[in-house]
C-alpha cells in the first residue's frame, strides 16, 4: 500500500471515529425522517427479518448510557473498515490475476 493511500485511510478513520464519539451526544432525541413519518401515519412496527447485533446503537444492558452508543459506533466503524479493506485486498488480487 502506498504511503499516501495509507495516510488517506488513517485520516478518514480518524474523522469517522471523531464523528462516532460525538454523535450520541449531539444527536436529537426526537425521531426524524422515516421513523417520524411512520409514527405520524400510525404505521405499526413490523417484525424485522433479522435481529440487529446492536439495536439502536446500544450495547444490551446499557441502553440508557450514551457511552454505550459511542462503543457501538466505534466498533461498527472499525468493523466496516476491516470488511472494506478485506474486500479491497480480494478484489486487488483478482484484478492482478486477470491482468497476467
């Protein structure tokens, strides 16, 4: 990996982690968007196709603690980064084999 690419990824990760740390404290407690529209129209909540591992960005048992959201967001940010980097490596290897 080139130094500029690595620095770009690190910079993006730092920005994403700052947002993850600040988001639970800056977010509005009032629902908006789809959630608000569904409530105002009286649409009943339906059963989800699968259960989220961290519903509402909270760690089970710590739902009222805003630091639980911080931990959940940081974990999700790092997980997404690892998945994307893994996918990039797989696609880069596949692309190298195709060019040979």
